[in-house]
C-alpha cells in the first residue's frame, strides 16, 4: 500500500508539470462523468470475536487491503460546489485466522465486499486554476457482505451475512486538466459505516467499520 501511495504522488507530480496553462477551470453548469480505481486499507473496526459450536476465535480480521473502483456524475451548481451521484465498490482481500475447536488449532477464512450508492458532491477551493484542490463527500447506502469459512477436522462450515447500512465518506483531492475536456485527479477518502453482525457471529451487534481509500480518477467534462 505504501508503494501504491508513493506511485500516486509521483504520477500526480508528473502530470501537474505537463498540464496546459491555457486550460480553463470549473464553471457553473459544467458536467463531469468520472471513473476511478485504486485501493483501500482498514482504519478501525476491522476485527470481531467469532464463536460457534465447533470453535471460537478472538479478533478475527474481516477488513484488510481492498481493490476499489467506481463511477461518478457531478453537476456544478456554481464554480465551487458540485453535486451528483456515485457508485463505488471495495472488494477486501480474504484473511485467515486461528480457530480453536475441540482442542484443535484450525483456520477461519473471512472476507468482506462493500458496494455503495451515494449522493455525492465536492467543494472546490480554487475552481479557476488549472490545478485544483477539492473536498469530495458522499452519503448513501451500502450492501456490505461478510462471509466466513472454517476448516476443522472432517468439517467445512461456512456462513455469510449481507447488511444494508448507511455509509458516508469525506476526503481530499487534487486534479488537473488534460486538454479542454479531460481531467486527471487523485483522491484520498475516509469512509465509515455500521454493520449488524448478529447473524454472522454469536452475540454480535452493530459494529463500526472505517477505511481509507486512495484513488486515481479520470473525468470527462461536457
């Protein structure tokens, strides 16, 4: 992940030095359609306690590194504020933890996928410049699916649960024009949601989860 962040910074610096000085900034009525991709890392709430008739495990990791991607549409109400809609996905990698059951030390594999729909927006601090800094934000609903598979002697037990919590994000971004219509940007976001784990683990309940995303963003303005 550190290498990816460093790579993003270097790419952003290289592009910023090659941007055309004549390209215009953001104007009222501008519309942009964007795609983005990158990665995410857990910040908090990434571990839960697991208990079943065949074994128990403490601090089971269900959020690790993720592949992030999505699409967004924004309409500029004025040069500073734009609103629109967004879909994004975060597919977290599977993790394996130790399970103790009937005196055996076995494995428990867990995974989470988070798909979200947002009412999205951004606040641009310097809309008339070629290189612009902005604050992206969004509020929406997620489909958060967590699954677990335990491997113990002669038994493979599995379960999954999908919850539909509210989710929100806020972050920081920088972008620059590549000609009149194309825009390249980099974003860092902090996302947070609460998931009901009661159907997945014994004595479960609402658990707060949050993660940081680092994204490359390509936009077309029309």
